[in-house]
């Protein structure tokens, strides 16, 4: 068990520097990009250290792990980014400011039903399977518009944008494709669909993701080091 977390200071400093470099190089200087800390397999003390440095948004992948750790976290905005089974929505619906991983109508309907029951409007992103990978979750690009039209009728669910996780080491082509899709959908101005968040970029590609319009990067390894799957 690690107890000295000063390595996170240096990692975080480098991440901010890379984010700011990418914004300066590729984006309008008035734009900002949110840096989320991805918490899977990371001990709560390390997460709290990152919160102490200024991280204000946490990304949770796994319901069980989240439930076992959440009471130990300092205060932060909670986002769900992992695959979400419909029968587990009830455990997280009260806590999540944003669910990034809505990837089916069945899940959207269950989130809507429980949000209604809990008197909230749940902000969500739609996960896009940008590379049409067979084993990956997410809505296919060709089906995105009709999917959005369907979920736009759900009254306790508010679509705020899109999320994607391109295949590892696939370079920039899927980031570019995702940006194109995001802009296309924004320009459609679909009723009740808001396109203000593009959640794209992880430790391996966040500077490039920012080049292609990401507004929120999800960082695990580059912040906390390689995951220890045995904790
Ligand atoms: C694990 C994970 C990340 C972070 O990946 P790193 O390579 O550790 O930065 C981002 N998004 C999702 C959906 C993840 O599951």
C-alpha cells in the first residue's frame, strides 16, 4: 500500500501543461477542457490526494467498486463512465452528475424511469462506437441520429453530448471522425438534445483528443500510474 502520493503532483502538473499546450496550439484560447480523474483500481487516498491538487471530477467505471469506495472520497463531482447494466442504475442514480455511457435504448429508458422516481433530470452522454468495433459498447455512427431522436422524448433524461473510447493506438483518424460526427449532430439542432460536451481522450491520446475538439479528457494511468489490479 502506497502512502506517499507526491508522484501524483508531478503527473498532474505535466497533464495540465500538455492540456494547456494543446489548447494553445489547436483551440480558441477561451475554450477550456475538463480533466477528469478515472478512479478504477486506485485507492481512495490517492484519489483524495488528486482532489487536493484541484481535480474536481471523478470518473467511475464499476458500480461495486464505486459503492465500496465512495464514502472515503473527499467531495467531488461524480461521473459514471463504465458499462452500466440496467439492474445497477438504481445504485448510482442519486450520485451521478453525468452518465457518459448510455449505449442502448433499454438503458436510457431505465435511467429515465429511475430519474423520474428520484425527482431528478439525469444528464447523460451517448457513447459512440466510433470505429464500429464488434465487441465494443456504443451506438454506431450510422445509427446515432435516430437513436438521439428516440431518447430525446424521455423527459427525465437530458443529453449533453457524446462520449467515445477509440481503439488503442489507432492514431488520430477516429478522433477526427468523432469530431466530424459531433459537429454534424450539433448542426442538426435536434429538439431536446444539447451538444456541449465531447468526452474523448485518455492517458494515451488526450493531447490529440483536444486537437479534435474534446471538452473533457478522462485520465487514469497518466495521473495515478499503472493500475494495480490486485488491490
Ligand atoms: C480506464 C478508462 C479511462 C482511463 O484510461 P487511462 O488509459 O488509464 O487514462 C478512460 N475512459 C474509460 C471509459 C475507461 O474505462
